């Protein structure tokens, strides 16, 4: 039995589908490989395919604002995005692979062909898929209800102490006394660490890599390492009930003093207290597993925090790039759809020369493609980390070989090409990588905002503006003017872009604030980069699904504007010269007549010559010039 036959049998057994139906379905599929950290589809975007997982694991996650809930984990043989078989609704969750995956995907158009050619088989599959969806939704509801119940306060207190004294905490809290002090000290933004799931995951990756290295080098016992690793693995479950409960206790505000110490200690305390439970002890019994001595062994905030932030930003960047890729593809599709729509191009808001609406949208697609390329390229710089540098990059308090080992561990457990920075002292004090990412993010925002400006202009009116395209109406536009519909989606994306441009200035000033061996302002950089990438991702998703996909062209109006435009005279210059062409243009403006009629009246060209020169279709590409 070959791999495909095994997959068919596995899928049939897991879903209850007939093996022959699965075989027919998979025979029309495309093999798609997704590297570690890839997003297969985003919540709120159109369903474009249905498929079967061949290799790896796919997480189905709900939540676009950073605080994510895992709804399901799909392994080999599982159906993925199967709702595309049932209806054309938008995705209600995001599909992501942490370690990479291979999928047999059947595009939407192929599904429709299957329905037409083999209706009995297709609707047999659909009926079974509908049952599976119902089962999954019931399971998700039960799990979410259990997770909510598990988060309810249980009552009671426990006492912890630090170098400043003793404090009481809720007995059920996984965070400890240092987190409590940070919660009191930094009521700044109201945005907690838990808002950014990628940052929490990055902290768990770092602590797991450190525990593995410390155990191998004899810095902590294997028992302690196992407990730390177990707690980290639970955090990395991306929305499992235990992970949700642990993530809830990442309570420190993103904007904080101390160069990230409060973030590091929040992670140390949550992991220590969960590790204690895994060891059979109670929370707070730190003599068995200590947040500083064990979870933070061979580390400092000054290598943990920048490494975790770099990794969290890198993972968030992959999400944003995937959303931008969907936007680019939607613009490309519109470029093809509008390839035959002749319109006037404009420079400085004045008529220039004809072009196609497809050329305009094709240019937008290239802009977004460039943004993706630059973001992905600059993201590679984030994978050079200073783990093992500890306090200032010299590696004090860490055993020999630790820096190399912890970096290799981090690369292995994340599946990313993480490498040690060339100079750990430099990497501990210099925030240049964050400035570079922020600047590239600003560049993407400028390009995206320019596109939204154009969409608003091109759709202006509908009677008294340009009116060349129609944006989909998504909500009434006025509380007083009946029938008014506003371009609200480009408007909100414009505002996101303004915010990203502002964030770039903050990141620049924060990076410049570095003094001597450490930058104290990394928390505000982390906040701005993570928030900015989340907003960019969500803006791209919203623009794609609620605007670009539904744009239509006013074809006749576009052509009519071309026919009456003075811009046509530019095509006459090679034949008539600049002076005579300018004279015709001025007369057309003065009299309101057409360029075409004036040329014939002056007998400057024959009708055949004029038709050739002023053919809008031939004015949208280079042509040979003959004297």
C-alpha cells in the first residue's frame, strides 16, 4: 500500500467517508507544502479550497486580536477547510501550522466541477461533511465551556515573598509576587502580555530551550527540567484548555519599566507554578522549583526578553505577510478581470493618457508583493539572537557551551533557522533590527494607504465624482443622508496605516534611547511592533474580503471619459508635433469639442490614420514610431 492509499484509508476511517469517495476527491487535488509557521487561511477570508492533511499538524484557531483560542488540531488524514464543500461563507477561524504541513487541496472551481460531473458522489461527501461539522462544533462548544469554567476563581490566598517583602496572592494564580508588583506598578496601556499569543509562545520556546540546555550541562536536575519543559509544552498548545488558563496569567502590561524584567518574571512564575503542579506540589512551593534559580537558570532578562520579542515579532510578521499575500492575489484577480476596461490614467489628478483598469490594479498587486518581499527579507534579521549573553552579553552566570547549545535548541524546537548573533554584547544593547523591521513595516503601510486613497478616489461620487469603480456596500453611510454609502473599509485601512507610521517614530526614538550595555525602552518597541503587525494583518484581511473581492467596474463610464478626454492628444504628438497637438488641445478645451472631430476638421490626419492613433486599446502599451 503506497502513501496515498494509506492516507485514503486513514481519512475514510477518521471521517466515515467511503474510501472510493475519498479517492475521487483526492484525485483532483493539488499537493501544497506549508513551511513551519505558515498560515493556510485566515479568519474572515473567503474559503478557496477544501483538503486533506497529508503530513504535519494544522491548528484551527479563533481570534484575530492576538488572544487566540485553539478550536481543533488536525493531523494526517483529517479534512481541513471542508466547509468549502458545503457553502461559500467566509472562514470562521484561522488555519496555521506550527512545524510545517503538507495538504492535498481541491480548489473551489474544481469542487464545482466535481459537483456537476459526479453529483451523487459529491453530495454524499457533502452530507457526511455536514455531520462532521456538527460534531466538531458540539465538541468545540463543550471544550470552550469547560475552559471558561476552569477560569473561574476558586477562592483562597497564598503568601509569597521577594526581596521587598511578603504579599498575598490568589491561591489559584499561576503568577507570583513579582508579577503582582508589576501589575500594580504599570497600569499603563491596559494591553496585557496575554493579548499577543506569539509573544507568550516565544517566551515558552525560550524557557524550554534553556531548560534543555541546563539539564544537558548539569545546571539543573532532569526532574526540574522535565517539569519546566512540560509547562512550556502546555503553553505551546495554542489555545488548549490548560494553555488558555496559563496564558490568562500573563498579566503584566506590555508597556513597562525595567527593560522587560516584569515580562520575564511573569513567564518564570507561571512556568514554575505549573511545573510544581506537574511535579505533584502546590503553587508557591518554590523550594522544589524556583522561578529565578531554576526556570531562569543561566539566563537574564537581557537575553530572554529581546530573544522572545524577536521571535514573537517574526511569527507575527509571517501572519501579516500571509494576509498581505491574500490581498495581493485578490488584486491580481481584479487585474485580470478588468484587463479590457479602458480608462483615463491621471497624473497630479489631471487627465494623462489612457490605460486599462487592469493595469491599475496590477500595479497595486505589485506594490503589495514588494511589501511582502521586503518584510520577509528583513524578518530574517530577527533570527539572530543574543541567548546566552545573559546580563550584558558576556555570558556571566551561564556554564561554558551554554550559549551555543541553547541557540541550537531554540532552532530545533521552533523549526526556524535561528542563529547566534555575531557579537552578544552588541546584540544586547543594539535595537537596530527592530528599527529595520519598523521601517519596512512603515513602507508597507505607505504603499497600502496609497492604494486605499486611490480606491476612495476611483469610487468617489457615485454621480459627482470619478465613479470609475464601485466598492461593495457594507453599511449605510449616514445617519441623516438617505442612500449614502461610504468607503468605510479603505477608510479604516488608511487609519491603520497612519498608526503604523506613527509607531515607526516611536520605535526609532526608543531604539535611540539605548545607553551603554542595554536598551531600557524595548517594551514599547515590542508593543508597537506586535500591535502594528496585528493591525496590518487584520487590515489586509478586511480589505481583501470586504472590499477588493467585491469591486466592480463602471465600464461604459470609463470608456466615455476616455472618449471625451483631452489626454488623447498625447497620441498625436509623434505625427503632428507638440505645437500643433497643443493647439488642438487648447481649442478642444475652449469649445468643448472632441480632439477627434477637431483633427478631422483641420484635415491634419485622415480618418484611418486618426482611428489608428487614437485607438485607446493601442494607447495602453508601447508602439513603434514611424516618421
